[in-house]
C-alpha cells in the first residue's frame, strides 16, 4: 500500500509520493511482476561483464549520508518523525498466538513482521501460517531476484507443500477422496497475512493441480512410517522447485498463465523457513537469508545463535559442494568474483532455470514462448562456461534446535538486514525492545575525536532513545528503524533515517536492499514445561 501522499513535503522539486511508491505492493495490480522486461536485481545478478562494477555489494551508507549536496538540488528536505513513522509502519503486521489452539499449548507467543522496499516493486516476500491438520507454525522470508515473480510464487505455495509432506497417510487419503467426490476440503493452513501480501487468484487452479499430483504420489509411496520433519522440509523445497520448472516447460494454453509460469521460472528466490512445534525448531534455508536465535544469558545480556548458513561464496563448505558436483576442468570458472559462474550471488535458489536447464531446453522454451520472452535479451543470455548444468539447487540446509527457556526469540530476515547489522546488535536491540530492559554499554566512538559537547549530545540521544523505545509497537519495525537509521555510534539518527527514506526509487537500491523481517517471540514457561515433561 503506498504511503499517503498528502503526508509528505516536496523533495527534489517533485512529489515525495515517488518514495511512497516504493512501498506499493501489487495486490491490486498483479501484473507488477509481469512487466515486459526482466528487471534484474542490481546486486544479485550481473548479466554482463561490463556492468560488473555496478553489481557489487554496496558500500556503507556514509558515502551518501556525508555528501554535502544531493546532485540535483541545492536544498535539503527532511521528513518529520511522523512522516518517517508512516513509511516505516506501512507494512507492519503482528499476530498473537492463542495459548491453547485446540491441539496443544503453543511455544510461540506471537510474531511481528515488516518490510521496507528498496526495489520498485519490492522483490522480497514473507509468509506465516498455522498448520491445522498437524501441529506447529510455519514462518518464512523470501528474497527474489530478476524480479518478484518467483518469490511471490514460492511465498504462496511452499507452505502447502510442507504441510502436505507432514500429513499422515490417512489424512492424505481423506483429502484426495474429498476432491474426487467434490466435497469440501479439510483446511490445511491458517494464513496470517498483511492485506498487501496477496495471493495470485489467476494461478490458483494451476498451483492446486500441481499440489494434488504431489500428494497423490505421497499416497502411492506411503511407507506407513511417521514423517520426519527434516525430510518433509527437504522434499517440499525440492518438489516445488521441480514443479516450477515443469510448469514452465509444459506451458499453459492461457496466455497470461503461460507468461506467468515462465516469469516465475526465469526469475529466482531464496527462502528461509522456520517450523516450530513445541520445543522442536527446524530451520530450512536455501540461499542467503538468515535465521538467528536471541538468547538471554543469566546476567540478563543478549547473545545471538546462528541457525542457518549463507549459501554463497563466503561459505567455504558451499563453494566446495559446488566444485564437487562438476568436473575438475570447470573448477576455475564455477565461482568468479564471488558469484556462481561470475553472475549469481546465492548458490542455492528456487527458479533461476538459466542455471539449471540445458542450453537446448532454454532455447526451445524461449523460442516457443510468448514474444515478450523471445524478444528479451536476459532470457536469451546463456551464462558463460555453461557446460554441465544444473549449477544451482533449491535443496535446503535444515538445522534442528531444541528450544530452551533462555531462547526468547527468533529473527528471520532477508540479507537486506544482515548487510547493515551484525547479529549480536540485532539480538541486543530486539531483546531490549521485548523486555524493556537496557544494558548500557560504554559509548564507542570508533576512533573519532569527540569533544565533551559531542559526548553530552550522544548521552542525551541515548536517554531519548530509551524513553521513546516504545514508539514502535512492532519489533520488526523497531529493528528496521535501527538498520536504516543507525549512525556510526550505534544510535538512531533521525536526519540519517530521513535521508535514507527520502531516496527516490532509482537511487534507493544503490544504498540498501529490500528488508524483510519476522521476529518470533517464544513462551519460556511453556518451553520449560515441555522440558520438565521430557525429564
């Protein structure tokens, strides 16, 4: 939803509504992901060597913040605190979990989520749902690249594949019999969605048919054994990615759907999903979004525990995995400039068939596809040194963690957050926000020469920050405020925050990425009771 235009002053001699437009989602305009060209993400995918310098991860915000003049205007206009809040809170969502859901006492108190766009339209997506036929909750963040189509499809479909993978054989049979006889289906998921988090009605029948084929195969393959959560997550991720690929190869007689499935397949998305059931927390991660656990130590301080690993060039194990899957002769060309084949930053992702299909299959699909696809340079472009596909997988890495009473919250976030904040700072900021208790650290000045007057100003800012911490009613919003507005001393600087939120859409992506965050708060009393039962 665009931020209300009447709230904003003029900036750069034009309406500030352009800033609001970056927050515009496509629940009223489903074709936002289906423009006539593939709008690739500047930092995910560098399609041509001559543009490589533009696609490297951004420098620190300071280059913009400390610049004396904005190139196209001699004047500076700042957003008021109310206007800043209007932008930051436009996409926030909160859900409180009932203590007893009819099956078991929940270990989740609730969650807060929010998004701040940099791309227009935003390429991130988020999802949250309660499993109705099994136990537990599903929560996930999805970071799209080369457009938003794949992230949109995965955010709609993946949880259904996971839920179906977890269902017992009897329930699968009951659902199939209901479909076969035209009866109402058992509800599988209860979604918890912001009004802007839309579902594609046009593709619902296609998506349902693919899902039904999957559960029919699960019925036929039934072994009678209880489904393992880890195995269910892996199977669901891989099967959805396979269906995305197959739907694009087969096509659809409906021209709109035919173009849609191709857009989904040729764009890509990472996924970081949490399944919480009692004290059992499973994280399934594909790509470079992250899951982090916030732990409260005995002295009240906060620490961060990683529950996922980035699948990129900074992960030596991941680089080694990619090399092991291809001939020795390709070793030097597999990873260049920290990118897969010199192009793609995440080493695992949904979609991205340009890194999975054979050259022959790519050419056949593009040539037989709609004109928008056949005329596009991106879709016709073949990655260099492309000899032994697939080079990319959607298979997730799954980590299981037994929750303890000191595990207070979980943060799921796309890399737009982690590029700007260290996990320890994230743990401290969220922990202090949720408890209202602030453990003051000595003010670090990082080598800067600070006068007594400046130090007094920093202390005054700190006091004001503590007194106003509850201006945010959403933990994810509070975290985004810090991610975008923190200065070199670790405090939120309103002038800086105003500048970053005032960037027009053509510049915003040069200074930060889309940010999507889900903060899940755990019920320590329930977790403690679970532990006592197991003793």
